[in-house]
């Protein structure tokens, strides 16, 4: 099984490399280190969001509110920055993570305490958080000239050749990787998603694992909120609308099972980079940017087909194996 | 059983109104909801002097008729344990197809046929992926949602289709009798058809059995995958019909048409008492839920509440209506203990 997963990530990595090489035949500098760093930087926010989403999906849940959380948090810190220019950036970042974590905790509590299906909870909070963004801002925009220079500038600062935004993504990748593989909480997310009943018998509080996963996802969405507003130098109600689907897509492409319990950090990062490369390549190869939505749709569907095939090879109950045969005769 | 059927196992953890005292609650859910509808109606007529007017109320029905027609098919799908998040994207694609046909000089009957056929084709595609390839419907329809709407964006970009023939306007703007619009009459007819289909036919019983226990359904000789395929076809068809009505009402097509409707349709279904885990729910509940949502949005609209703030109410409505029975059950269990 581990081999299979490794193969899958290797395969996805090779596909991405192949795509980059293919695109560079159309545009000479596509594969240049500078452009690759650019693509990585462009994809950083998606990577961060997708990793939060991944932890939630591992526990057999889904968080559709990440983009709305991002919009609300981004708006909140942008407004704070515009209204109180004296606030230190570190405080704003901590606030962004805190507000995000709080919104995530609301999702988590509804899932944990009331045991409402996560898809329903987050479909609801998706509209609520987006609506709250409107109420908070009154529909107004926060523009670049209202934001402080360090608010906008620090994520762009180059350290060792990469912008700080990219470094933040790298730190998050390492952090989530560490949490998932080296902490009791991380292992419990796999157990909670892989087999909730067995996990409960093993003394793992499945509900608590889900709650913490939602808090982590919310915190990362909050961090992304600041990063997004800073990167695009504008905050308005509709920022990142529909981006929750990209975060799910990155996971599905990266081999994370939507049924929970299966997935790796590397896979998700590669899934996000796959989308990032396509997004950056479309203008290069002369395809209308309007095609991007359809392409990610096709990629998601294909990835789901591929995942299902990969997961099906695992051990199965004989009775279930026979079941489809009996159905054909029915 | 290629789809990992973890849901039934969780159903044991989350008893979903299946016990005897809960069944009574289910029996009264529609009644409770009806009471809510009446309260909202009274509140609305007190809050705005323009509410109690036959033509205003008739206009209010446009808030929910198109969504409700999809919600009936979606209710069956959710009862059977699946979901279709691509319905709004199907509307966009069907509407785009009709708009494209208008440019080719197709007349009204042809347009309707194209709209319905596009809906059916999209439904068949979803059904193929879920029922034949046995993929989880949540992810599949998230994928087809961006695929279908994405095709609209490729065709239209930032443009719009218009210039629909004059008689095409009847479906969204015509009136059958006095204040009763074509859409409203169609909505009632569709409700009746789905009510009979779900509650009075073998097919309807199969839908419940599949939602409660797919494995048992299979061993009882129910063609599970075929039923699911038909349900996706139905949902696609209803989305096609909604596309005809909406396009006719708006008189133009943009790729962002019906954006976010999948959420409102699912909310309507769940508000109507259909269990999101499958296996339980009625068409009557969905009908009342449609009225409740239509009245809420129309009433808030009369009070000049912006659409995005209304969506907060819809989101809260969704969570609260699911949470309340659970909390009520907890309180009752606690008082018993």
C-alpha cells in the first residue's frame, strides 16, 4: 500500500514535470527557475488552504467554508490595518489565524457536538461567513492605498531568492507534515477517517479529531486570508469565491481519498502545483482563461476515477466483491 | 459496493429520527414547518404594507418555483443517499445551449427541446460516473459542476446571449389563469408527479430502501445502480426545465446564471425534513420548505435587505433546522435520564 501511494505521488510528479517540459516547448522561459519559482509563489495560498482541507478530509469530513473564511478574515485584517495603521503586522497575522481558527471551531463544534454532517454545516457556514463579510464591510472595498507598506510588502520580500509568501507555504507544508506523521492528533485523523468505529474502540475520540481538524483548517484559511489580501492588494466581499473547490480539487488530484483516512502531504502539494501549473500555462499556450474552470472540472473527474481505481485494489470483503455480480443478474 | 459505504455505519452513531419517539417528530415535521410558514406569512404582512397583494404574492412565487422543481428531484436523490451539486451548473450549460441555438435561428419548440436534452445529457453523465463507475457523488458533482459551468464560460466568456423569440417568454413570464403564472402551475404539477412517484410507486419505495440500506436493497433484488442512474437523469431533466423557465424569465444568458443555486436547492430539501444521510423525507415537506424560503426571501426583499445578507438567513435556516431536532432530542433524553 505504501508503495502504491509512493508510486502515485511519483507519477503525479512526473506528470507535472512532463507538463512543464511540454509547455516550455511553446514558451522558452516556462521551465526557467524564475518562472517555476513564480508558479510556486502563485500556488502558495492554494497549497496552504489545500493542506488544511486535507486534514479535514482525512477525518472523513469536508470543509466547504474555507474560501468564505478566507474572505472574512482577509477583510477583517485589511479593515483593521486601514483603520489603525499603527497595529504591528505580527499582531494582524496572529489575529487572522485566530479569527480563522474561531470560524473553523464553529464548524468543528457543529460537527462534533451536534453531529451534523460536515457538508451541510460548511455549506451553511459558507454562505453565512460570506454574508458576514458583506455586513462587516458594508460592501465597500479596502484598496491598496489604504493598506500599510509592511502589510503589503512583507510577503513579497525576497529571502534566499524566494518571496516570504513562498516560505510561509513551505513552513506550513513542513508543519502539517509534522503534525500528521509525528503527533497523536495527526495519527488520530487517519484513524478517524479510515475506520471511525475501530478508532472509537481504540480509544480515539473521533469527534474531537474532527473538531481539531476543522480548527486547523480554519486557522490556515485565516492565514491565507491575510496572504491573499496582501498579495492582490485589495479586499472585497467576493475574493476567492469558489476557491473552496480548488482546495478540494488539489486534494482529489493529490490522491487524498474523499472517504477519509488516505492521503499524504506531498500528494496534496503536488495536486495544488498541478492546478497551479495549468493555471499559469493557459495564457502561455494561448487558451482563453475562461477555459480554466472547465479544465479543473475535467481534472477533478479524472482524478476521482483514478483514485477510485487505486483504492479498489485494497483488500475487500468477499461478499462485497460478489455483490455487483448478483446485481447484474437482478 | 465500490463506494465505501461508511454512512450506514455512522447512521447508527447518529440516529436520524428512526426511533419511535422520533418518528412522531418526523410526522410532525411538516406540521411544524407549516406553522413556521404561517408565522412568516403573518410577520411579513405586518412588516410590509405591500406584502398582502395578490400580484405581489404571485411575484413572490418566482423566488422559489424554479429552485423547487429541482429540489423535488434532489429530494429523491438525497433520500437515496446521493447528492448532485452540479444542478446550477447544468442550468448554466442548458441556458447557454439554448442561447447558442437562438443565434442559429432555432424556434421556441426547438429551444425547449435543446434545454431539456442538455439537462438530460448532463444528468446522464453524472449518473454514469456515480452509478456505473461507482464514484462518490459529492466529489463527482463538484467536478462536473465546474466542468458544466466551465463549458458555459468557454462558449460565452464575458459575453451574453439574448434575443430569445417573443413566444419563448411565456415559460417564465406567462400566466395560465389570473395571478397564477405558468411557472407556479408547473411547480404544482411537478410536485404532484414527484409526490406520486415517491410515495405511491415501487420506484419510490426502492428509493427509500436504497437510502436506508443499499446492501439490503441489493440483496432484495432492487437494481440499485439503475435507480440511482434514473434519479440523476431526473435531476438533470428538472435542471433543464428550470433552465428553460429561468432563461425565459430573464430573457438572457450569462455564464454566471443561477450561481450558487445548488446550495439553496439543498437547503430547501433539508429544510423540508429530508434526512441528509438518506432514507427519510417527504415531498410535502419540500413543498412547504419551498414556500418558507420563498416567503423569507421575498419578505426580506420588501424590507430592502440585500441579497447577500439574505443568504446569511438561508445559511442559518439550514443549520438551525437541522440542529433544532437534535438539540430537542438531547434535552428530552437528558430529562429522561
